[in-house]
C-alpha cells in the first residue's frame, strides 16, 4: 500500500528517490513553471533545453527521466508534460501524476510538484500506485511506498486515499480470475469489505431468493454448481435525508450459458461482475468519507454456465416485481439479474436509482472503450454525464427510440428479454428499454452500460492494463450531489 502524504515548500529540497516536476508545452522547448523553478536551478537553468534535446516539448503526459544533478537529494528527476497552459485542467493533472507514479514502480519514494490544483494531482498519483499482485512467483516491481504531493492539504490527501481504496477494491475483484471469485466467495469478500466500512449487510442465498421470488437471478445462476446470491448493503448515516440506491451486475463468469459464446475473448468474461464491484467500491468509499446520504447497494451475483439445470431459450420466468419475461438468448443474462435488483431497489422508494453493468457488446460498438452508455430518466442521464466529466470519466446519454421500445414486446410474456427475433438493432438501447420495465416511472433512474470502460488492454494516464475501476469515482461524486 502506498502512503500518500502532503508536502510544502520547494520540491528541490525533497528527500525522495524520484522528484517529479510538470512542464508546460512550448514551441521548440517546454516552458518551466514556477513549481519547477528550484529544480531547474539545480540543472543550472538548462532543464528546458535538455528536455527539448530529448524530444520533450511538454505535451500532456509525455515523460522524460533524468539523472538528478548534484545539489538535489533525489536520484532521478521525472519531467512530465502538462500540455498547453490554457488547457491545464484537473484531468490533465490526474493523468500526468498517474503516468509519473506508474513509471516510478520499483522506486521507494516519489515527490510531485505540479501547477494547478494539488487535490487533482493527489488523486491521479494515488490511482497510479495501484498494482494487481497476480499469481506470478516473481511479482515484478512494487509501487513506491510513499508519494508526496506538494501543496496538497491534509484533507485532500485523505480524500484521495479513500477514493483510491474504493477504486482499488473494485479493480482487484474485476482482475481476479473466475475460479477464485464465484458467487458465494464474492459474497463473503463483499461482506468483509462492507462490514469493515460499517455497513449493514444482508445476504440472500438460493433458498431465500426462491422464497423472495427473484426469478431472474435464480434462472441465470441455475446452471452453475456455485449458488447465486443477492447482497443488500445499507449505509445509514445519522441525519441524512436523501436516499440513493445503487444496483450492480455481478456475473462472476459469463460463458453465455446454453447460447454459448465463441472461444475468442471468452476469458475476458471474468470481468462481467465489474458493475457489482463498482457499486460496492463506491458505497464503501462513501461510508469511509462519511457522506451524509443514505445509500442502499444491491448486487446480484451469479455464474452463467451450461449444465442440465441451466435455463434455456424459450423459458418464461417471473422477476421479483411479478413481471414475466420470455427468454430468447441465455447470453443476455445481465439484464435478468438487474431486473430483480432494480425491483428490490424500488421497494425502498429511494430518491434515485443508478445501475451499473457490463451489459452489451453494443455499448463498445456505439461508444468505444472509454465512454459508457447512459439510459434512463433525462434528468439523471444528464446528471451522470456531467458528474462523470468532472472526475475524468466519460458517459453519454442515449435515447429510447419507439422502434426499439416496440422490439421488446413479447407475444407470450409481459416483456421480451431480447429484441423480437433476436434482432441486434440498437443493441445497447434494447438493454436499457428492458431494464426500464423494472423501475417505477416516478423514481429518477440511470443505467450505466460499462461493457467497454470496465477494463483496458493498454495502460494510459493513471490506469494500468486490466480493470479501470470505472465508474467508482463518478458514483461517489453522484452521491455527493445528494448530501
Ligand atoms: N457480458 C456481456 C456483454 C459484454 C460484451 C461485456 C463484451 C463486455 C465486453 C453480456 O452478457 C452479453 O453477452 N451481451 C450480449 C447480449 C445479446 C445476447 C442480447 C451481447 O452484447 O452480445
Ligand atoms: Mn452474456
Ligand atoms: Zn454478461
């Protein structure tokens, strides 16, 4: 675990193995800002010239490693580009700080001084210190034990650390292979993290799910030897007046079921519980930050497998809210688990519901790997898009066109699970339309389809390869809007 600390004074006096300074973009050479002036002096005023000769003109997140000159206590100086001065915002700082810390693995201590708001630098720095330990006998370089951020307040450092803990909790669950995180095990791990954060935990096993009429979770989990679960976490701070419900898709492995997926890429379906991991990570962070808002977090955990007890296309099942669903494709399992979760969430009559799911490949086709799809009540999809941007995550509101709405009618049940005839038109939107049947119209609601943004095949900014922890920080910032 990396210790994030605040520091003040001139970074040139820092006793850290690595000193990180930010430089602004310039024409032929970077521009050295005030925050790096002392370090430039130690280089005899030649830092800009040296960087230019190494090809670094200060473009955002470009990084050059230099041996520290005499006079500094450090061994290395990292110069990180902060881009154009008039485009310097919090996200530029988060990415630059994250890039610097990711590049400092194997070093003991790092000190960072940038222009702009040190609170943003602190968040990026500590997010960049995340490492998934994995299962190699030689685990490789470790993150720095200490990162100090110049100019950051004690409060900013604590907040950044708590946020990053929530993000790390989420990432590690998403990165964990499917055999080590099946629903009963995942339930126990969530219970531990939640209890430690002071949350109340309720766990429904298969028997309780049956008694409660949770037909969606039971159908999806029925093919697996590992029983499904529904967890309900409650955070009830004294005096809070608003109540927000978070619902997450927790498919610990998605083989597709009887409608089995192709070989290519199936391994990646260990990440199909990223929605559940994110809502739990955000709820834990909210509790540790002491946010003055009631939060109920619901996660349906199931493994979508094939066996003699698996559900099948043509089945008709009944969700928690009593609606019947005609099954057309067992690979559209996430929406069934969410149908029960959303129905249960609505029973508490919260002021808003947000659900998070790696729901459709259609999300990737429509919006790519960094922008999640937003569907639901206009006020909420717009709110989530705005809040996401403010934390450096990205979401885009999508419509519910009438032809897609019509596609979800079933000839024999209340709703069809997939577009009639398994049509793929507006694939991501079909998921949203389906889910809307399980949220009462009077409750403001947004659905976040994170199929692409949940993980990344390449490192960038403060994110390493693998799970991204999106949208934990968006959710925490959303909860803050209800305080
Ligand atoms: N978990 C997948 C969606 C997914 C795809 C997530 C790629 C991450 C990356 C989901 O359960 C699924 O299989 N969706 C199907 C739905 C279809 C059968 C209606 C899809 O997107 O093809
Ligand atoms: Mn699926
Ligand atoms: Zn899935």
